[in-house]
């Protein structure tokens, strides 16, 4: 779109927001033009918590489907819109509820005593089968709350689960799922970048595979990344291994630093194709038509109980997350 057209669409969105009484929430992996328009930006944990504080009758969630579902479950009386209903998640797709239920039953038949800890990148039906729901920001806190007599079935992200197992020293049964964005970072290119910028600090999301995390100075979710880079007072080079739109957020919060995306195996930077389905035009159209809307589903009742226990009733210190590599 030309600059003039973009300006017109942005003006329409701002007018529609006032007209329908909407609050726009946007994940850090959205395009910068959407993040700039949003009333609240954040990671999954921050957005889930902020959604419960929204006073307007309409929430427009610029993210992916499971995030909008979460907002609806925590705000059953509000109208929740998602610009593109097809904005999905490879992690969520990797763990169908019926398959998880069969696996849980198999474990029980074999006498395994376990609790299911589920990453928020999952469907409401999977959350309803879980004991806990975690984000990268509160996962360690929740894992430490699971009684030692229980095994932990961690779904669906095997890389995050393995990292948490190392950090907490808890053995886990790991589901074979992964994020299509974080799994394709190139170790070869990361090492080459580190050689080119020997004083750079490498930060990576814990959804990355172990071979990336082994070359990382700081591991943490997106909120933890912002907090970490803000602690460096002098201009610093950071190599960033997460979805590429996060660089805009880092640059807007801590402009004194220089940020370099870690390349993927197939491209110069990694962008989530699901997040990219949300555009300014779709954001405008969903506010204009009131569709697509996330409507209440039968599994939302049980999933809501798990979400509230996991995300809303935990200590504030659990929000930051993140660990310097080797701690």
C-alpha cells in the first residue's frame, strides 16, 4: 500500500475504535504498523493479564487464534474479534486434543502419576485437558509448583520443555511439537554472526532448539528480552533469535542498541506466516463488520478454570522469566 492509503486505513481504524468501543491488543510478533496502532502490546502472558483489565465492550486481538481464544475465555462477556480466523499456530496444530487425551489415558493405564503442563500455544480443547497452562514468562514458576510426586507431561513444545527440564531439574515427558519459526534458525549463520560481531550478546527464545540455545548468552521470552537489553546502559550489539518483528519492539524500547536478526536456514529473517495473516485492512474490516468473532465454545468453561489458576493467580515475579545461559 502507498503511504497515503496506509494513512487512510489507519484513520479508519482509529475512528472505528471509538465508534464501537474497542481496545486493540497486539502481540510483539505483529507487523510494526499494527503494533504502533495497538493500545496494548505484549507477549502471551502480558496480553492475557491485560485483557482482564480492559473496560471497553470489544477486544480486537491482533495475534493468532489461540491468543484470541484466551482473551475470550478470560472475558466471557466481551466481544472478541480476530482480524483473520485462519491465523493459526504450528505448535497448537501439533497437539490435537483427541490425540493428547488418548496419550494421557495410555499413561494412566500404565500406572503413571502425572500432571499435564501445557504451553499457551495450544487450543482451548487441549487447555481443558490440562492441569496448568504456562507461557515462556511464567513457565518456570509453574513447573516448580508441581508436587515432586508427579511426573510432568509437557505439551506441545519439546524445545521449551527440554529447556525447562534443565533449568528446574524436573524430569518431563515431552510432546513432539515445535514452533516452525524458532526451529529453523541456522546454527552455522549464528556462529558466523558471532565471529563477525565478537562483542555482541546473543539472546534467544526458549522455543529455539538446543543447538541454538547452546550458543546463547541469554534465554528468555519476549518480555524478558526487553528487560534484559534495557539493563545495558552503553550501546550494545544484540543477536536476536526470535520472530523478526520483535526487533521493532526492541528498537522502540531501547533504541540505543543495535539489533541483528539471527538468520533462518531458508531466509534472512524469520517471520511467522500465521501472525502475518493479520493486516491493517483486515483489522479495519473486522471492526467494520464485527467478524470474525470468537464465540463461546463448550470446552471454554474448563479451559478458563485452568487459565485463571495458571495465569492470574501467580506471583508477579513470575512475569519476567529468562536465564543467563549456564545458570
